[in-house]
């Protein structure tokens, strides 16, 4: 059985109490599932990383943590930024290049390359998001998420066949890439059509990850 990465991206959602309730619900459901080949990763807002880490440790949950962004600067006088060393205290992964960051915050490929460097310097594994097979991927990236913009939050996913073709192209062009995830309108009903494809190694789930039960079904069906 191939290893799958099932990644929840909460985006700018959830307060601390909502996150705790979600974790309690999810951990109860997944304790009844066999998920040995599935790595569950939550991309949580910065404000929640510390508390979620504590809960994961206390209850020995098989859940890993990711930040949704990282400062492109070293620690210092950059008001509002959160740097790699600060993230590394709580998380193992970081998302870089999500289309919402590229679009709403004008993040350029050059800035993203700086973020990848900072993440590596801090010992964080990058989940690098691309919108198509043409997007440049920085050297050495191991995990890529293919998330076509037309499919994000629209209920209109890419076809599994096309997503698989993109994933294969990405792997051929970038030999360091070991996992290609698909993101865009993933639901419990369609997840398996993507994870069943030979070159898709998991999913990045936005809206479908906000409800613990729905996300648990996604994990189960993947
Ligand atoms: P969605 O988001 O699951 O809400 O479509 C996916 C993504 O942001 O990659």
C-alpha cells in the first residue's frame, strides 16, 4: 500500500476552542480506523500551533503539524512576520506558495524561493503548492501540492486523470519530488478517485477539512 499524505488546510479559520473540539472529534473517529499508510497533517493558523501541539502530545495522536506560511526573512525587525525557527518549535512542515498567497499577497517566485530557503535552514519540510505543471519548483522539493485555481473552493475539482497526468509530469521534471498531492474541492465522495491514481500521493483539503467528521470520512475513504 502506498503512503498517502492527507493534509488539512484550515486557512484563516478556527479559534482555539473550535480547534480543540475539532481535534477531540477527529481523534475519537480515527481511533476506530486503520490508517497506517496515511499521514495526517494539519496546516493550522500560527495562533493555534502551540495549543494543538500540546493536545497532540497529551493524547498521543498520530497527527503532524504544518504552518501555512513562513517569513522570507531571518529573525529580526520584521513586524508581523513569523520565522522558521519559531515555526519549528511546533511544526514539522510549512506550506509555501499557496495560490491564495500568490493572489492576495502578490508573492512572487523569487519570494517563494526565499521562503523555501528559510524553511530548509530551520529544518522544516516544505509542501510546495503549484497551480499547473508549468510552475517552477525550487530545487530539492520533496512534496508538491497541485491545486488548480479553478478547483479551489468551487465544488468543481479537476479530473483525476488530468491531475494524475500533471503529477507525473511534475515528478518527471523534478526528480527530488517524492509526493504529489492534489488539492481542490476534495470531499469524502471524490477523494478515492484521486488517491487511487498511481502518481497522486495524497490530498490537500481546504473546505472539506473544517468539519472534523467530514475530514475523518476523507481520511477513511482516501
Ligand atoms: P478547497 O481548497 O478544498 O476548499 O477547494 C483546496 C486548496 O486550497 O488547495
